[in-house]
C-alpha cells in the first residue's frame, strides 16, 4: 500500500482535485469523538472535505468481546490493545485496534476479528464506506514503563490506514481506494469520552470490477 503508518500530527497540503485519468484525491479534516467505554463503540463527528464542503464521518469499532462492566472493560482495553505494545525510542505505548500491523520492526498481532467500519458523507456530493485501523500512541513521559494518569489523559497521537470499498454513492459510486489519517486524541479525564481531531487523505480510482451481489461482510473479508 502507498500509505504508511503516520504517528506524527503534522499537516500535509493535498490538492483535492481529480488527478490524472479517473483518479480522485480527497482531503478530509475531521473533528468529533466518542467513548470506548460505551457499547457499541461509535466515534463520529463533522468534517470539512476538499477544504470547502461540509461532511460527516463515523468509525464503528467491533466490541462484541469487550466486557460490559466499566472497570473490567477499561482493564480489558488496556491489557489487549496497549500494554504489550511498548516501544523504547521514544518510550510509548501504541494502542492498535485492527487486524495486525508492524511498527518499527515490531509485529503487533491482530486485536480485533475485523477492521473498524468507516463511513464518510460528503454533503450533497456522495458517500463512501470502508474499513480502517486505529492507532493511538500514548507517550510514557517519564520513561518508567508504567502508565500514569497524566500520560493517559494528555493529547495522544492518532493515526490509521483506510481501505474504501465498493459502496460509494454520488460522485464516489464505483470507486475504490486507500489512504490514511492522522491527528490527536484527548480524553476528558476523569470522564472517559474522547475528542478526536484528524486529517484524512484518500486516493480513489474506478474499481477493477463490479461486485453486484456480494455482502458487506464478504467484501470486508477480502481485505483482512
């Protein structure tokens, strides 16, 4: 894939206009959030698309395996998505919500049975449906290998890879693609709700062949 995992909240200028041939480049600037302690886990918000147009976005995390009890749920999320993914240079944990990835030569195994569902609505223009990973970097500020509350609640780097799959409408009907997003996540401690801000770059082109009768589950499985 041309998109690599990006863990720095930086700004990239991308002209959101059709490229050569039938390719479309889309830039999305999103804000919003949600709460991993609530089931179902749905992160959502508003967006500016192509620097000018309004839009909406949502990411749904498959949380069927998460405990219902809040204390047990919080511990489960830390143990299964963060604790074993500790890096030394710089010292940090990476919470990986996805089907496996390699970071700095370290293999992070699959933590979810499938990727997170992504929905993007470009108001008045069309919609896109796909899947994505979530990577949240929590810095170990004192480098002691122990999570402190101020480390958990601070601004954390947010990123992920995106795959868009044959369920577009309007301008995006018949288009497939890939991309990435990056930004920040803040937790409203002592509450557990999160605020997200991110930019998303997408590269779209006509799908290689129609898939008229495939179910959404079958299509997603092709990309696991």
